[in-house]
C-alpha cells in the first residue's frame, strides 16, 4: 500500500524559511511583516505544498485550531498585554486565539463563554472571570477550560493559574499599615451584584487583622471611569489617607483625580497599585505596586493548554506570588 504523504505544517514552513511560526502565520495572512518577507514565505509554502484547510482539519481531528481567550475587561492594560502574549504564544504552537472582551459584565461573560464553546474552540482561557458563576461547570464539561487569576470552584478545569492574593494583599495592606495609614479605600473591578472575589475576601480578612478601616469601591478600568470614582472618594468629608487599587489602570484614575482636586501624591494621599504595568514607572511619582510573573504565567498557560487539548484534561494548578515594587507613591503618615 502506498504510504500517505505527510501533511506540511506551519512549523515546516517556518523551519525552511528561518522564521518563527508566528511570523510565518502573519506573513501568510499579510499581516505585520514586510512585503518581501510575505513573498518569501509564500514561495516556501508553495514549494513545500503547504495548504490551509481548517474545515478539513476540524473534521479529521475534531479540533478547529482555535482557542478562546475571554477577558474580564480589555480596558485594563494588563489584561490587554496578557491576552496579546497568549495569542503570540499559541501561534508558536499553530493555534489561533479568539480574544473577546466581557466588558466587566457577568451577563456578557456568560454569553461570550457559551458562544465560544458553540463555535467549537479547542479550549477556553478565561482571565478575571467571576469565579462563583454557575455556568463554569457546564463550560468545563464542553471544552478544555483554563482559568487565570482565580480558581473556579466546582468546575473541572484543565488548568488553573491562581494569583496568591493572600500573600499580595497581606504585603500591600501591611505596607500601608506600617506607613501609618489607618483608613484605606480599595478600588476593585468586582460588580456589586457578584460575590466577593478571592482578592476582596483577603482584603477583609487582612484589614481586620491589621485594624484598618477599609472602604471598597467598584471601579471601571477605563481612565475616565476610574477618575470619576477616585474623585468621588477623594471629595468625601472623611478622606482616606491611602488608596489601594486592584489594577494599575485604576490607579491612573487616582492620579488624574488628585491632580484635578489639587492633591499631592504621596504627601496628601498615598496610592498603591497591583499589577506593575510598564506605564506605572513613568508617572510622577512612579507608582508603587506588585509585579506578577507574566512571562511565567503565559508560558505555563500556553504549554498546559496545548497539552490538555492533545492529551486530555489533566488537572493542573499553579500558584503565582507577586513581588513588591516600592517606588514613590506611598509615604509615611506623620
């Protein structure tokens, strides 16, 4: 019997052309690479006999080659960067990311999750999901489910990459308490209609242990929305001496509100962020915050997702710990 010819893959074209699989994928779609590179890649693909047939591939393997990436809110710069990095990492494995934005809405999050599964994504990666939402167990039964940020209780996830909020919150509130702050406002993305996230639960526990007065304020990620919330907080009769923001994007709103109100950071109010976006280093003063190991997060998420799709839904859990980045936005209360 004549042996069936091996299908030429994107990786074969990349090896022959001396480029990464991501660069080859972009070139074949006419994106992000020079025209001469596109022409060279197409020549190699034609010579090797590379053909893209997603329908045939899906019918033969039961897989589409697509991975859904469901973000809580792409107004958050940190989530933008992680989603983009996941997309690049998946391309290295000849997978394509379908990145969607839940706009910080639990209802939209549920709708988009079901839509992606209905479109037969091979896996669904979720960032900043509502961990207590009742739809996750069903989603996990229908596809490979990967959670980043918090675990999803009751759902048979293939991979969970969990942020150690107990450690992060203890360090953050402990830092503010040591600096003499007794009244702290916390800006959080959580909807008032959803249960507390693990980060909020940790905040309440740690604040009680430290004797801190804590106010929680639901805050959008976009600059105008975060500025409006921060302006309201800083205009009240009793003003907190520090604001702890569960996303650096929210802290940018605090900077804008403080400027509008004629308040100085950190002399009049201290500000602490939580995810170390590169822009935070450019502020005046630079924003004190916590850095999560994004490269490690993305590498682990991509590798485990691809493996779970190929080999089955082996449950894996990884705990990430933040590293404090002290800068100039927190000062000691006199």
